[in-house]
C-alpha cells in the first residue's frame, strides 16, 4: 500500500485552519489538523515544501516509522512548527489505519474506557455580574464543568472575554492587538468572582480558571491559596513553564489543582512536571504534541504519576483535532477532562463530523477513522486571512506574557 498524493488546505471559515489530506492507492484518505494560531503559513510551508515530498510512495500503515522519520530524520527536533506538522501527518495516518480496519479510531487504541467524555465550556463576561450570568447559561445548557474568565476592573481587554457568548476568538487582527495587564488588580478580583460563583451555584458545578501564563510562581501560589475555599477543578497555566521547577514553588504552597501544557510539543516539555508530581492535569493535544503516537506516550508516562489528561480544545484547534481527541479521550485510562469551545457554524460546515454534545459530555462517533472530513469546495470559499494573537503590556509599556 502506498501514499499517492497529499495536499495542504488552508481556509478561513470564521478563523484560519491548516489541514493535511493524504491519499492512498487504495482510495482511502485521511486528514490531520496542522493549525498553529497566528503562524499558520509556516506549518503549511513546512508540510508542503519539506514533508509531503517525503510521504509519496511510502506505506501509510507504518505510522510509527513515519513519526520517527519525521522527528529524528529532520535532525532539527521539537518546536511548535515541526511538531504541528508531524501531528497532522500522524493524525491522518491513524485516520487511514482505522478506516482500513473499518473501525472507529478508539478501537485501535484499546477500545472504550468510558461511554462519554466530560467537557468544560467557556463562560465569560465583561464584569463580575455578566460572568456569573454566563456561568448560569452554561449550567442551563447542561454543562457540568465551566471555565470562568471575566473582565477586571481597571484592566482594558482582559484575557478570555469574548465578543460572542459561545466561543472566544483571540486572534482578532492582522497585527497584534495590544492589551494591558496589571497583576495586583487581577489578584484582588479573581477570588471575589469565584466566591460569588459558589454562593450562586453551590458546590456541584466544576469550576475552572485560566491564568494564561500571567503570574510569577509566588503570585500563582497566592492565587491558588486564595481560591482553595472555592474548590476549583483546576488553575491553568499559572506561570510560564519553560522552567518546569517553577511549579514546585506553587505546588508546595497550595492544594488548588494545577493544569498546564497547551503550548507544549513533546514529552520533554512536561517530563519534570510529571515525574515530580508538580501538576495534576497535562493539557498537551493531538495537534500540538506529535499526534496520537506521541500523545499516547505522554499520557502513559503521566499515568505512572497519577497525572490525568485535559486536552486543549479552543477554537483554533479544528474539528479534526476535536474528533481525534475524542477518540483518544474515550480510550485513555487516565482521562481527566476535555476542553470544548464550540466552533462557528461556518467552521462546522467545512468540517463535517460525527461527534455530538449531550448533557455536559461529548460522544465520539462510530464511523471508521476519527470521524471528521473536509468539504474542500466549501473550504475554497474561505481564503486565508492574516490574524495574530494579541500581546500584553504592563501599564508602563513593559511587554508581558499574553
Ligand atoms: C486558551 C486558548 O483554551 C485555552 O485554554 O489558553 O484560548 C489559547 O489562548 C488559544 O488557543 C491560543 O491560540
Ligand atoms: Mg489555556
């Protein structure tokens, strides 16, 4: 069996997506997501110029050898561009493998460990009151777990506050939007928000919060401690994680569960965090961390230390990633939760899929493969639009972590 052709499809049905489609001599095709928010064309070129010529003529069933070929064989290892490209190839090959077997992808991984996948949605508002109402709307929609982000008095354009109600789209301009950050204002505000959420909705709903890399380890420890009474499911990306040992400072001072990993791209980025039990949830995804092949290694390693999964699932990860992630989540023994930010109707139409939401959970479909396809004709109607993520500066102009 041979790969006969492959192509990169760049489209923008509401936002930009990069998709790899692989064709075989047996008529079976597979697709993988290669979207890297704000840097899409670099992965498109990596695939088209440097990866696709290597795919033609190779046996698509040897996904492990292909992974090693693209990782070791490139000589230049790791990094978001390389690893997103490898992820797209790997996801497409697992899609093909499952279609050849005539089985949904989760069956090839080891079958079902659960019937349904717990997801969390994104509630947000410009003010504390609006955010409290938004959480109520998610509860009404059936969500059991909700992430709450709010505008903060005195901070213009805080992270996580949407223009629409169902999804948050940060990559909003061809050149980065400038936002302002103020840690003391944030630290004073956030405990008040979660106090109100628990007063209003009681103990039942799981509540999550994303710090989005803004704090120092000591500030993160202070926040974690002040949120302990409100029993968060997790506090996410509390501090940047290039220095994995930074999490030891947070860990030793608070019992608020910690989640990290959406920007990681290999097991090496989270090795110390996991083996030292400095985190509770690892958030690497099929898309960013080398596809099913590598994510499975991360999850198995994490299981040794009772660290559970919590895959990133923002709108910049296409429905292809969501489909593959749901098969992974249905199998992975140490599953924690799956992020679920809904896609726009235009996006859903370009990527027909068989997963569905019901009562706070997502269910992967039963069709062979990962269950997501691309309507290329429709995709062609939405050409690429340059869009970058915002940046954050302190009030004195210092560049901060967005
Ligand atoms: C966020 C994302 O979903 C999350 O947890 O951190 O919204 C993130 O900002 C985007 O995926 C960046 O592209
Ligand atoms: Mg996040």
